[in-house]
């Protein structure tokens, strides 16, 4: 009896680990609404979920904030304000407070293999962009978990 219960428990755990998320599980980044209307977002949700996922993923994971320099192969690209799009004021205090950055407000380059580091003017704070290969692998892995 114990073996049967143990086997059922193991099977349940394995099946649960392979469960996929539904489209409704996607939590949209609020910065998407700065760049796209509700109607555009809803249309992508219904007709092109993969595109919506990739846009949302970019908004959340393209430019990351850290209070510690990432310990990987990287290159220093210079201060963040150098990459701001015209008309965008870089509010480093807001970035530090929220830990978020809108990648659509900047022209942040992405290297094929190295992590690009953009230091803030306050010592010990950085914005970084993952290498293209790492970013793409991570995004596609996350997308594959959704059943759409």
C-alpha cells in the first residue's frame, strides 16, 4: 500500500511539474500601456499571444536593475543617460526606488555573448542587458510554458 501511495505521489509531482500556464496567467507589465492602447493589447492577446508575450517579456526583462555588478563576462558601456532617447529624462532615483526601467525609453545595445553594463551616477547601482543568446533562450523557455 505504501508503495502504491508513493508511486502515485511521484507521478502527481512529475505531472504537476510539466503543467503549462494558460494565457490568462500572463501578468502584463504596466509600461506596455504607455506604448500600446488597450485595444491593441487585447487584439494581440486574442490573435498573436506570442507577440504580446515577447513585448511583455522585453518590457520586464530586457534592461535589468542591480545593486551589485553581475559576476559574468561583461562590458561597461558607460552611463545610462548616454543612451536615453530624445526627450527622455533619466530619473535614476526612480529606477533605484522601483527597480524597473522601461527599455522603450532607451537605445540600449545588446551584445551577442557579453552582458552590457550601464552604471548609474550613484555608485553601486547598475542597469544591465543580458547577451542576445541568453536573453533569447530565457524568453523562449518562458514562452514554451504557456499553452496558447
